[in-house]
């Protein structure tokens, strides 16, 4: 199943699409000058990013909002009125906060997963917090600094209870359940943190062309104030971030 900004099951930029399918695409939120500025800022601060994948050109910086020289990139997302308005609309005008879960990735592969805390950090979550009556309410805003054709999703999977022990249980068994999302530079994808999705494969990231023209993604996470998942993810992500920093000094 292939989706584009011009089509899909519903208007992909609608809050109803996010509620039903677990993701939405907000097109053209940033212009070419803003994208060029963001790319330059990331590349000028490459020394902050760590190689966390086999591909030599792959880089990742977790919690990038903590670095003063990158704070303006975080504000591009966290203070964007269209993004904030959209997420508040999904949450019935509830106040929102960012929870300290921000990332910059360069040429980084990403297998099937959801963005909830997993493995050793899954102890901060439980079924009720994630999928109960007050479950959910936490969303990632993902900015593409180039065209993207590798985002794959399992629409509707955000409301399905899954194990958070590891990522093996989220690998789709039915190819027909997968929807591929095509985005353009400056588009922002909003993803329910519980949605099963994947990015580029390690093989795709080994393309030599990406070394000279890297694939850069910037993201931060918003949560509805008062949602149990917002609080749990903020606390658990702090410990996960400290572990990441220790592992990648």
C-alpha cells in the first residue's frame, strides 16, 4: 500500500487520520531556506553525533535539545504553531509539553519498532498507561530535511496491545497491513508513540551517495499534560538517555 500527501485512506493531514491510523503528515511546514539552514546546522555540529550503526556515515544524537548550539533546531519543532495546534486539536485542546525525547539522525537505519520504552526501560510502562482508558496522548513530530520514501507503518497498530520486551513481536507478518508514506523536504510526520513503523534498512543506508548527501531527520516528542503516558515516558526516557550518553560518550 502506497500513500502520498495527495491521497490515502483519509486526508493524511487531518487529526482524524492520526487518531484512526496512528500517523499524519503535515505538508510544507518549512520552506527551502529553513531546510537548508537546518541541514547546515546539523552538519556543522557533526562532532556531537555518534556512530551507533555499522554504516560508517551513520550518526545519532539523542537529547539534542540539551546542546545550546542546536536548541534553535528543537524550537523549529517545539514552538511551531501549526504542529502545536494540530497536537492540541488531537488532544481536545489540552495543554501539551515536550518530554525531553529528541533525536537527530543521519543515515541511520531503523527496523520495525514502536517508540515506547522497550527492553530494560519498559518497566516504566504498563498496559493501562499505554492502552487503557487514559492511554496514549504522546506524539512524535518528525521533520524530513530531504525527500523520504522509506517510512513504513502499520496503520491502526497504535491501539493494539503489544509486548515491550523486544521488537520481535512487532514485525508485521502480513505485507498487506503495511502502508508506505512518501514525504517531501519540509514535511512533518506526526506519529502516535505506540504506532508500529520502520525507517530505512541498514542495506539502504550503505549507499555511497548518502555519504555526500546525507539523509537527516530531526524529531521531538509532545505529550498531553496529565496523561499517564506523558509522565511515564518523560521519567523513563531520562534514564534511557543517561544510559545512551554513558554508552556513547
